[in-house]
C-alpha cells in the first residue's frame, strides 16, 4: 500500500491527487495566478466573465453566473424564484448537507425522497408519491425538485423534468459533484431550469479555494441572479427606460447576498478547464479498471443507461463495509464513507417530512465505501487497491 518516488522515499497512496494535476498544468497555471496578483483586480476581475463564458460553452448553457460557493449556487435560484416559508422543495437525504441546507436558509422546507438502490440518485417513483403526499397533507406548497448528480453521475433528469412539468415545479440539478456529466450526450441543464456546481478543491473541476456557478437558460432569471449575487444591486432590467437621481450602482432593488467569486479562482479554473475533458476520460478509464478488477467481489457502481459520470467518487457497496475499511487502512490505502449518516437522521433536519420513509437511503449509509479515485491514479497503484479489496473479500 505504498508508493516509491524516484528518490526511493516511501509515499502514501493519495485518495485524490491534486498535486499531480498541478504539476501537469505547470507554468501556465502559475503565470495565470501571478497575472491576477499583479493586476490588483482581485474581486470580479476580467477572468470572471471569461470563465462564465467558458463554463457555458462546456456545459451547454447560454447563461452562467459564478458565485462564492456551491451552497450559494443552490440558494440563489431559490431566492430568485421567491421560494420561502410554506414552500416545499423535494430532495434526497443521501447527499451532502448543502443540498437540503439551502431550503431552511430561505425559510422553505426540504422534503426528503428516497433514492434508487443502484444509482443512488433520486427515485422518480418515490418522488411522485412524495409530491402526492405533500399535496394531500395541505401544509406545504410544492415548489421545486432538487436532483443530485451524486458521486459524478446524472440523476434521471428526463423523468424528473417530466414530473416537474406535470406538477408545475422548478427543477434544479445539483451538480456540485457532477459538472461535466452527461445523459444521452446532454448536460443536466438540458432538462433542468438551473444546474449548479461547486468548485471546492476536491471536486472534479475544483479551484484553489471556494466557488460555485449557476447555469441557466432564462435571461431574466440570470439577471436576477446577477443582482442577488451582489446585495440585490440594480441590474440592466431594473435600469432600462428609467432615470435615477443617484448613481444606480448603489441602488439596491432587492435583498441579496455577497456571493462574488475571487478572480484568482477564476484564473485557476480557466487553466483547469483546458484539461478537464481529458481528465473526465481518464477518470472513466480508472472506473472501468475498478469495475473489471472488482467484478464479483463487491457491488461496483451502476451508471444510469446513457449516462457518463465524472466519477467524483468511486463508491462500492460491501456488507462488511467497516471491516473492509479497516483492512484497507491497515494496508495504508485511504478510503472514505459518503455518507455515514443520512440528513434526515441529523438534528437540524430530523423534523422535516420524509413521506413513505427512506429505507434505501438508510441501508446505503451502512454499506458504501469510496476508494481512491482521480485521473492520475496509475494502474500499478490501482492494482494494489484492487488486490487488497479482493483479499478481504476472498
């Protein structure tokens, strides 16, 4: 379970190897960072608009807004749509806290829906039943659905979009882990009203700090997001055809937040985008090698038919998950559990509705284990991981 450098020093196997990526990008990355430092345009510099254009071209979206974090990327559309007290937003419980956290932040209620046992993404049949239950109870007003591109793969967005359309709901694709994933050749925004992502450093497309983005197809929505990102400032649609006594730069038309991305992060992401498609290919090769090596030993991930994952995590299922994790730790192979405790079992979220229960979610939390996954995982190192898993199982 150890790597050896050319100098003969023993090195641990990394769970995610961001330094290999940094070395690959080399001087152009360092020059881009230094350019921003020297420019003095550290907030909302020209690289921000350049990045938004590049993200739109890559992600199939006519409008992109960068922001301060992936969490704020989820909150901003809820604010723009006026979702708040008395409103319900349907989402999984088998996800990171940010997915559900943004509902209480705007005064709305998350409604937890179970996931599929194979792909771990929102189950459309359970969603349909949950919407019916909430409508029948008459306490909350259904307003939106938040699908999650869990571990890098798309949810069943065609099915979710059909449900959203029939019930008059907005559809958000939480692609914090899955920016770059596709289904039948399309990015999630093809079906969703908005798609969001996170640029937390460990994500497949990560910055060197926090950041996020909202992708959308509606120009008016994008205008509102621009305003909300910077304290509800007046934007083009607020100003056109009107005269003001004072500089509209300091005219606040609505309650917003401070969610600007640092220019430095945009510069880093522009460099990473130049190799992102190649890294997605490499991640899929690593995933295929795991699938071949672990077939029949543990339950390997299932990708939705027609889907292409960015493999933010490579997550297997094992009946004795804790035993396997301990064995791999003894072999100095890092692992992680995403997620050991579902959101609906945690204090801040325990009181929110979960119509029909969440049996699949609760079972998964005791079975899942994520193995080292990144585009620079060498075959001989991956073979050590595979051999250790097989030794435990066999």
